[in-house]
């Protein structure tokens, strides 16, 4: 259907703030509302996420961020009715993002991520 699930999150953007060195650590807590066809087919009831992001600035224009997050999902069933698909209760994601600030209003970013269930 082209749509993902709805995520709601709260975060503290500077749990650790060493801004004079260009380094911060942020934390987040989130809630997943299943609205996608895939999640409905997997009988997802809801999910919770917790994550940490470290960011290092290199000068005024470039920054590099690493995020790691773990999620706990709750499904109505452990498998689909045919038993072909197993609904895994945990997921761990990692992302590395490089950002470049072209102007005060325009920033570009490239993200590479990997998830394990």
C-alpha cells in the first residue's frame, strides 16, 4: 500500500552535550501504531522502541551520526495462519548518517542502516 506504520516518539536531544567539542548523545522512546498492510497481516498490536544517537560535528558544515535502537513488538499471533511467517518480537536497528549543511536552510544527508530481528 506504500505506507508504513505510524511512529510517535519523545526524545532528549542532548543527554550528553559537549558542544564545545561538537559531540552530543541523544535518547528517544517511541511507540509504534500499526497502520500498514504488512503490520495488519502480521497481526501487530503495537510496539515500543528505545534508542541512542551519537553525533559528532566536523566544522560548521559536516556531521556524522550513529543511531542504535531496539524495539519490542506485540502480535496477536506468533505466526500467520499458514505458519509460513513467524512474527519476531524484537528488532535491533543501527544507522550511520552523514550530513552536510549547504546553507542555513538546506542540508543533505546520506543514511545507511542495518536491522536484525
